[in-house]
C-alpha cells in the first residue's frame, strides 16, 4: 500500500523520512512555499533542520495528489484536526486515516479518533501514538509506538505497512486509552517543566509525574479505557519521556513558566488546550483532577508557579 503523510511539521516530516525506507512516500504541506522549499533543498529547515529528506519522498501542497495513497497519516495539531478534515473531506472518504496527533479537542472534549469518525464516518481509522521525539525518528534511532485500532485485521495490516527499521509498533484495540494517554501526559509535562524551572527539584517532578499518572488513570477509566493501556507505551511510556526532556515542547513551555520567561508563540503546545478541556470535563463529571486543573490555570496566568504549588500542597491529606 502507498502511504502519504498529511502535515509537514517536525513529527510528520520524521514519519515520512522513516517510512521512506520501505518505499515512496508523499509528504503534504498546506503551505505551498514551504513545500517548494523542502522539495528544492531536501530539508525541512523550519521544523526539522539538519536532517535530509530522502529522494523517494515527494513533497507537495496538492492535497489531491497526496490523497491518492491508500494510507493517510494525519500529522496535524489536534486543535486543527477537525478543520483540516472538513476542508479536505471529499478526497478523504474511504481512505484509511491514521491519526498522529495527541490531545483533546477543546470545544467537544473528543480525542483524534472520535473527531475523525465525526467528520469522515466511512473511513477506516487508527491512531499512532507513544513515546517519541521527531528528531529521534528522523535520525533512525530506535522508537516503539502504539498502533490503536478497533479493527484487528486492519490493525495487523497497518502494523506490517507502517513498521520500519527503527519504528517498532505494538497493537491495541483500546483506542480510547491510547489517545487519552498521549493527550493527558502533555498536561503533566507542563507541570513538571514548571516545577523544574522554578527550582523545586527532581523530587517534586517525581511527585507530579506519579500523582499526575493517577489522574490520567482516573480519567481514562471514566471514559471506558482499559487500565493496562495506560501502563503501556501510550501512557506511562509517553509520560516518562515527555516529563523528563527539553525536547518536549510541553515540558519546555512549563520550564518557561517556572523561569518566568517568554515562550515562542508559534510553537504548538497541545497540553495547554488539553488541560483546559480536561479541567472543564472534570468539573462537569465531579472528578478530582487537581494537577490538571492547576496546570490549566497556570498556563493561562491565573497564578504563579509558587502559588500553584502551594495550592497543591495545602490540599487535605489523603490515602494514596
């Protein structure tokens, strides 16, 4: 089967590079100038500088050309997913769509699989998620990801088609758990970055990761996810990676909050919108999500990191 990657950010470009080792790949950019630049220079100098694009990657801004492939990987930011699907729905019908974004849609509270199903209901759908940095994938470093799909036969076929020399894929039918693990860990990464930036130390980060993981499990259970899914790559694995490296945009955003420094407004930080969505859902459902709610308030300047930590420390004592 032929594969196209829709979205020429760092992660989409990295996936195209990795997949190109198995055959021709089309990489679609919505920006015609960027597509032309990548085609001519064989590099995504804006999002993934220093990494060459193999010659068997075709870069295009023509969605009709890109959508000729059998499998379309959707590597667009979560908050832009619905509009991208709506804009190009006529050429997406009947295609196998694999979401490669992480987050919860702010307006609906839905994850990527549900958003795709809402806009393109006749499309076979899967989700690719887990602990991964674009630079690692692009440079051929070993990476393990979760491939979530409700259709076992489709899942096995996609696993064979999308696994590469450096990408090892593990299957699950629990799409809800997989998408929630990838979304909610971004909230915790912001909190951990803020703690480190404010000089609160590694012990505070460990506490936030652990109690944050408990929140992730509570919310996932509410949505019908399997507990074991959160213990895997798309949950615990992604949490550990994102909360401990400055390669994570969410972690870097948290660092900037802790250091009281400005952050690049052009950098996508999915955890900000996800934290807000989570906080609103928690209130409606009567769910105790103190870290998520605190990160949502902190991200929007409701109070300082010091005030946020004090609010968490002053909560009533309880059993673990």
